[in-house]
């Protein structure tokens, strides 16, 4: 047997020996130098900072309590109203039968829009609110800080530095006496709220004020005024229609059109008679606004709770960040 020929067993032994001699490389994951905090470690950090956390939480809670109890009470008076079925000129049903002839007669035909939404929009309109403010003499109450009760005159408004800079930058003159437009903005923005219950269609008209009796008085007066104004507007419109129809009866020679005008005129007169006899026109008062004893705002407990939570979270965050920073510095 030649030297090149080897026993298969010897060849297998040599291969196993070569494999054993090959180096083995072990890859180790790079160790992170970032500090790790488990739940117990985090709790221990907070426990070590417990007095700091308690102090900051109490300081924030005390500040929130002081702020909350320094705020004045505001009371909310709400009137519950049921919208009455408004048929416009009283010819919605009749115009459906007479079609284009009702339009020819110049009589307004009620569309599909919800009349309640139209009346709510009228209450919130600038013209209505400004007339209410002027009629009730509410400007001194809306701008009490500027009103000199003794001399019955207006004092110049007190301006902060930022307000003055803003006015100068915008080139606006100082308004020494508040206007009705300013009164409208303050009344609608901070005192009046109207909401509609989508389930039963009821309307809640609310007024918020520091005086509970005044809030109820204003709410009830708003309801009375919108009922009266809606009634007056409708009667004025019906009378205009009656006058127009009477004129058309005199100048029209076609018998069929005369009959249409006569039917429309009859309906208008019925509507006019009913309008004059109604107590409520836009809304029926289900519950009048009454004086309340519990303030609507501020929500003092909520303010204090918010202060406590804010103080707690801030103190926990500070203690955590400081502890992590110290651990990094040590490593």
C-alpha cells in the first residue's frame, strides 16, 4: 500500500483533529452603559425623595386652593322652553294645495328649515342682544369696573402694558366708554347660553351672573322679549299680506285668481286673530328661571385636584431626572 493511500479510519481521525484545532469566535453583545431602573428601583427613588414630593405637591395644592377660593361665585339661571309650532304666515298647509298661486299672491311660504333654529339665531343676533342691553340698561352691570355709580359716568378703562402695546401697534384709539358692540360681545361670550335637546326638542336658555337674582331676571326677560318680538314681527307681516291681498282682489278680474286671493285673505285674518290672542308665541315657558343658591362656577374642588396632580407629577419627574443624572455621573 502506497504512502498516499490511508486507512479511512485514520483519515476520519485527522479531520476531527483539524476541526478541534479551529478557533471558536464568540460574539458578545455590547453592554449598554445606560442606567436601567426597574419598578422596585423606581419606587425606591421616589421613597428617597418622599419629602420633596410631598412638599411640592402640597405647595401646588395650596396655591390652587388659594386661587380657587379667591375667585368670585357665578350663578346660573335656566329657563326651560318648548318651541311652539310656527307656521309663518299661517299658509303652509294651504300653499301646498294652491301651489304657485300662493307665491303669485306674494305670501311667504314656510320652507323646510326648523323655525326653532331660526328663533334661537334671532336671540343670539347682534340686533336683538344690543336692543335688550339698551332697553334694560345693562351696560353699567356688564362693565361694572368702569362705571362710576356715584357720578353716573364712565371711568377710563385700566390698561395693562401688553394691552396698551397691542392697541398702539394696531393704531387703535382708547375707547373710554364701552359701546353696545362691546356689551354684545361680553353678554353673548360670557353670560348667555342656549342649548337644544335633540331628543325632546326642548330649549334651555341660561344666563350666568355673579348675582343669582339678576341672572334669573335676565333669563326671564329674554324669553319675554323674544316672544313679544316674534309676535310683533309676525303680526306686522300678516298685516302686510292682508293689505297686499286686499289690493289684489280689487285689481284682479280673473275669477279663479280672485277665489285664490280670497282664500288666502281669509286664512291671513284667522292667523291675525289667533296671533293677538296668544300668550306665548315663539316659546312656551315650561319652567321659568329661578334664583339658585349653589354657584355654577368656579369648580373649586376640580381646581384644587388639578393643582395636587400637577404638583405630584412635577415632583415625580424632577426626582426621577435628578436620580438618573446622578447615576450617570457616578458611572
